[in-house]
């Protein structure tokens, strides 16, 4: 689905495997986030529908460098010769080809490294012709995550800091550090101080009640901090769902063994649930099925969410 944010600036809504994208078709051709690598052909098709040829892109701005936001970066950069801008923290890890920080190795996801030409930081201003976007550094979900705020039209590109259901991107203490939930809370406070009419999130629908959505995110985080096991369950649920989307389902008989051979699952079960690997797995799969977020079909577990 493609929506016009303002003249020449488009919001492309995807699902949960792919992050949402933005395309600016002005004097310069600019992309913000490029989805997951597996869905690159669809990403390119959607970009073309805004009137921009991927071969003519001048700049990609990555809100952060997790695999679902940078999947098209390398291909589009090779195709167009475009520059790529990230927060300076992300630039460090991309230039050092850290496949842990990008989630590629830790969560067993797909991504390619690329060349970063420009670093941004909190308070920087990006000009898309006459459209002004202010960089807001919002660590928590990712150390180098940025949101982009337009004071002229009072909209926010929130990446994974705020989603429409009062939720946000998964907190991963093993990568982001044990202080990550506190960083996330401070990031939400930064966003709450802005005058926002509309939020365009990294996943999901446009948010027309921004103050309420941000407040719900803060309350959800407070709920997690009251009992860290809740944050652990949230991490396992979200990554299981993402894995099932990424793999287009998984043979049920093999899925637990697969998770046990990843880095993230045993570590998370050890951190929050004293190594109760099978018990927490069974509990979460049952919950996801009961909530109709996962279903069984032909011996496979399949996510019911839109990719």
C-alpha cells in the first residue's frame, strides 16, 4: 500500500517481515529503509510505483541497520551508485562488518553489508528539497536507531521506536546491553515532547493518535520492567514470529531443535527462564496459536501475520 505523506514524499506500508519504506521523488531521489533481502523484488516494484527508478536513487537513509530495514541497501547501491546515510553508531558496525549487531548471525537472518558515506546524529537536519527532517536519536531497540521529525507538517517517521498498537521493536539485551529498556524509555520521552500529528511507523499502520500511542509504549515498557520475564517472553514471541515469516513456515517437528541451535534462543531462555528451554517454547507456541498469530498446516508452524 502506497500513501502520499506530502507532495513528492511517499509512505510504502509493508508487513512484519519487511519494514515500511519511504520514497522522495524530488530533485534528488531518496529512500528511507529498504526492507528485507528476501523480498527485494517486491520492494523494487513498489519503489517504481512512486515514479522513482531504483537505478536513479541518489541517497538511502537507514533508520537503523537491522536486517528488515537494510535488505535492499547493497543491491540498490550497486545499481544506482547512491550514497547511504546512517547514525554514526550504525556506521561503525557496518564498516566493521559486524554481523551480530545487524542481527544476521545472532537471529539467523539475511543481510548484505554496504558502504556508508554519511553519518548523522541527534539534531541534524536532512533537507529533501524544501522538506525538513530532524534526526532524533532513539536508542533502545537499536543503539543507532533514528526517528525523523518534520516540524513543517508535524509528522514523525518512528522506525521501531513506536508502533500503532502501543508496542515497539524487540529489546535485545545481549546486543544492546542490559540498559536497553531504560534507553528505550528515554527515547519515548524525547518523542513525547514533540508536537506530532501523525506517526509513520517502521511496521504497521499509520498512527493518527500519536500521544496515546507513545504513552501506551511507555506503559508497556513499565510493565516489562516490573517483571523482566515479561520482556523475555516478548522477545521470544516476536523473534519466533519473525523467524516463521522469514522461513515461510517451519516443520513443527524440527522447529524447537532449530531454535536451540541459534545463538539467541538458548541465551534468552537462560537469561529470563533459568534454561527452561522446552517449557517456555511450548508455552509460547501455545499462546501464539491461541491468539491466532500462528497456525498449523501440513506439519508446519506458519505465522498468520502479513509478511
